[in-house]
C-alpha cells in the first residue's frame, strides 16, 4: 500500500513526532510510506533522523517576517497543495488542519481542537474536520468533542510512546547524562511545549513561584516551543509575571532529540497544565522515565492517565495545587513510578500502525471497492 503522511513542520511538535513514529511503524509492516512536510526557514530535514525505509519529501517554504499568521497559514496550504500529487498514493493521511486543507479527500488525525478568532483560521479549522473522508483521534475525549461539534464519528487510535528510550534515560547507564542537566540547573521542574496559552505556561510559572518560596533551590525549565502562531502577547505577559515573581526560569527552546530524554529524566517534576490536549505525549514520556507528572484535571487526562499522574483543578486553584504536589514530591511523597512506567509501555507504535492499516483498508473498500 502506498501511504502518504502529511505534516506541517519539520520541528518537534507532538503531531510531527506522531507522524514520524507512525510512518516508521507502517514501513516496518512492509508498507510504502512517504512523509510530506513544509521546510520552513530553510529546513531540509526533520528534527531527527528518519528510518531510511520511509521516503521524506520536504517542500521549501520561504519565511516572510511581515506576513500575518492567517496569511502564513493560507500560503502554507497553497504551497503544499501545489507540490503534492494525490495520485501517487493509495492513502493520503493528513496530521493537522493545514495539510488536511491542502489535500481534499484525505484521512485526517485530529490531535486536539483549537479555538481561533482569525476568520481564515476558523474556516480552515472547520473544513479540516468537516471535509476529510475519515477522521482519527488519539483519545475518546477528542472523539466526543468532534461528535458534539461536527456530528462526525472518529476512529480512536491512541499514540504510541517510545517508552524504552525514555526509560533508558532514567537508568544507571545514563547517570552521567542526567548529572549534566542537574549540574547546570540543580533541582528543576520541566515544562515541555514552550510558552503558549494552550500549554498553561503562566499557571506553571505561578505554581513554580509558590514552590520556589518553599524550596529556594528549585528552578523552572521550559523546553520546546516551535509554533506557527503568534503568542507574542502571551509571552510578554509571561515575562512580566516572571520578573514580578522573581522565580528562576530557563527557557531552552527546542531541545535536540538525542538529549531530550536525559533532560526529562533529570527533572524532579513535570508540570502538564495544558488547558487542551488530545493525548499528552510529553507527559507520557516523563512517566516512562519515572518522573512524577502533575496535570490539569481534564477529561482526556482522566481517560489516558488515570491514577498515574497527580491532578489539579481546572481553574484558578491550579497553580497553588500544583505547588502543593511539588512540595509533597520533594519531601518524599510520590506516586509509585512503576505505575507510570507500566502505563507508558502499554502504548505501542506497532499496535497503532496495525490499527491504522485496518482503517486504511476500510476506507479504501468504501472509496475504491474495485481496488485489491
């Protein structure tokens, strides 16, 4: 089967991580897989090495600093649409709203639902759910949102997790790697995903400040953050609040793929205070490394993580509740890490690939009944 997976970026965002891992798992099943993406800012490859069994097509996308977000999104759609020929694939699977708009008649994975105010983004987001021939979600919670908002039934196929890689980073053999991070930052809380409203970064900052008052050696480290959207106003609010609180914060930006597991494994606690999520891949990776996770009490968190994470209220109490959990962790009261490790190990990319292949077969039978 010729399978084309489409993603909007080469950077390490959750949907891009999902695309590459799924592509490699499908190729390991003997499928002919090509991943298409936009090469922003001169990128000619993904953030990590991709299995050579997967063909990669990077479509150049020149930056325009003066371009508004809405215009950039629409140009992204046009650029990918002009480069991609659907006739070259039996199955076209888009992993985000940009690529779903670029190729009509695709299958689309809805990782999470966004709320936009820019008119072209609102229309883009809606079309990418209403128009695809089939939808996939990575949790039942998102499937329920899709059903309620668009009356469409999605196939639920959870993410896989590279639990072995993150588990190894917590092992004896990786002690020196973890020590390098602790020598640099001391005791730290690690928020993955950058400074964004959806990630609840200001709530993490507020909670870190309360925890820092009780444990002055504690720092907040923020990793990741590649995005197409303009969060400059939120970033200014974050910076102003950081200065007012006086909490030590280190903003790393995107972290090299090879060293991310040791950065995670060396953290004392991972705050996961997103206001919206589809699955929670970075939180699951932290659990695989044996690191306690504190998450906002969302339906998807209850569904995917159960008792493996500490949950805090989804309201203004979240920062103080988060700080309380951090205090308990630092004084020795922790959730059994084996619960999280076992949970993460249960999410397997090979199993996800098999479920996708079954979906692809059903879609092909419906759309091309004469095709073997």
